[in-house]
């Protein structure tokens, strides 16, 4: 993979992760269920770790993290979080699962193109976190479905 293409991909993830941080923080602030609030807060913190990792990786390569991502992504995250907060918990979880699955698919595509072991391992770490987030959201959705049947 050419370096400029790699930087572009890393900046895409940088923007996506910033958006996820603000999305989950916004959702956590509005959550009435304490367990959901705590999970969303923890997931936001994990996504913030991804932002820090990606920013460091982009800088290590002599590039600058995208300003557009740093400006637009938080706004998108808050806006999306606010809109989803007007819906119900099921819709919120479904949207979060969809976002996490998109991130996972994109991470998988990039991992296949990366040969450098350090970056390969970093991307795998992020992918696993996204998978864990999607799994928790999916399990919570199933729990809500079971409760609705009773």
C-alpha cells in the first residue's frame, strides 16, 4: 500500500473514531439506564484510545491528522447521538451495531493491505474492540427483545 493511501485510510479511521467518541458520550449523557450509561461511557473511552493511537501513528509517519475530521467528526457524533437519543433504546443499539459493523469491515479491509507488524497489530486491536462493542450492543438488544416477550 502506498504511504499516501495509508495516511488517507488512517485519517478516515481517525475521523470515524472521533465521531464515535462524541456519539457515545452524547448517548451516555441521555441514557436513563445506569448500566447502558456506564457501558457507553466506557466504550467512548475505548474509542478515545483509538483516536490517540491513530493520531500518534499518523504523526509518526510525518503527516498531520486531518483537521476536517477533528472539526466535523465531533459535530456529527453529537448530532447523531442527539437524534438517536430522541428514539428508543432498541433503535439506538441497532444504529450503534451498524456503525460498529461498518468500522469492523473497514478495519478488516485495511488490515489485509498492511504489512508492517506494529501497525498490523494496532489495527487488529482496534478491530477486536469494535467487535466487542458490537457484541455487547447485540446482546443488550437480544435482552430487550426477551424482556418484551414477557
